[in-house]
C-alpha cells in the first residue's frame, strides 16, 4: 500500500535514507575488520573459502545500490513538492474563482457565485447555509442554460450582514417536470497563503483549503470580473446535494 506523500513525510524519508546509508557504512567497516582478522589468522595449509565473503560483498553492494536509489527518489519527491509550492505562491494575494460548494465570506467583500446548468430550468433557487446548516439567505437565480453568475453581499434573511466565516452554497434547479437539473458551482475568494496536506498543495482562502486543480482563473484585486465557463458535469461536492 502506497502512503500519502507529504512535506513532513518526504523529510522523514530523506532522514531515514541518510541513517540507513550511515548504518550500512558502519556495518561494512565492521565486516572488513572481521574479514581482515580472519585472513590474518587463517591456517595457510587450510585457507578460508572465499565464496562466503564474496557473497557478503555482493549483498553489501546490492543494499548500497538500493539506498542510493531511495536517496534519488527522495530528492525527486522533494523537488516535486517544492515546485508545486512555488507555483502556488504565485496565487497569494490574488482573487480567484474556484470550483466549490462552499465559500469564505470575510465580512466585507462580496462573493461571486457562478453555476452552470446543462439545460433550461423552470426554477432556480440559491440557498446559503451557515456552518450549523441554518438557512441564512435565499434568492431566485437565472434559469438559462450555461454559466450564470450571482453576487452575494453577505446579506442575512433577518436583515443586516452575516459574520465572517465559511458558508455553504446550494443551487436548487428544476426543469418543467420538476426533475433536478445537473449543475456545478464555483465561488470567488482571495488567496491569503498556501499549505500542504497529504502530498497536495492547497491555496488558503480564509478558512478554506482550495486544491490547485479546482482554480478556474485568477486576477489582481480590484480588476474587472471575467466571465467564466463551467462544465455542468464538474460538480466539486462529494454528494449530489452539495453537502460538505
């Protein structure tokens, strides 16, 4: 079974490989001392059979090659993670649109919510829930097929603004026969940093950790919004109801 590759795991593996190399060198030195002692004290009339220590030398060589291979693999893993982290750093400070059914509201900046319908809908409703799964905002949304955009300013159903935090966005879309329409959702946010989890580098958007693969586009804060196209089949949520 292959374990997850992480920054900490890569560092631990590299340290383990280095320790194995040092232990092999020590064992080999001890082997040479024993071999030299045996050769010095052998009976000239009944010399030692060289087959055994030749086999041991071959085994030491094979172990050394395996350790060298592990060292090169450790170096490649570290380079790969470092490269991904370097690329992710380029997003820090930018506004991004990313595939997700959850968004972070900072208490001030409106969130652009984009969704795509595979066909015309009779009714579309955007519902927003807090972390306790309480409905805090709802509104009718465009019903045309393709990618649509709605802006949420942090408004609360009871009036005023919601507090900063992570909120779940659920787009309910139904056709003329009352059947659920396939859709996908994307949200906007500002990248404040990066982190690594289970071998993947994530962008930090408030309390959210966003995989690089879910990013649709990026722009400088204050730049005009850019229309995006979303594939309705690319639902980022683990279940069809949009639950996190």
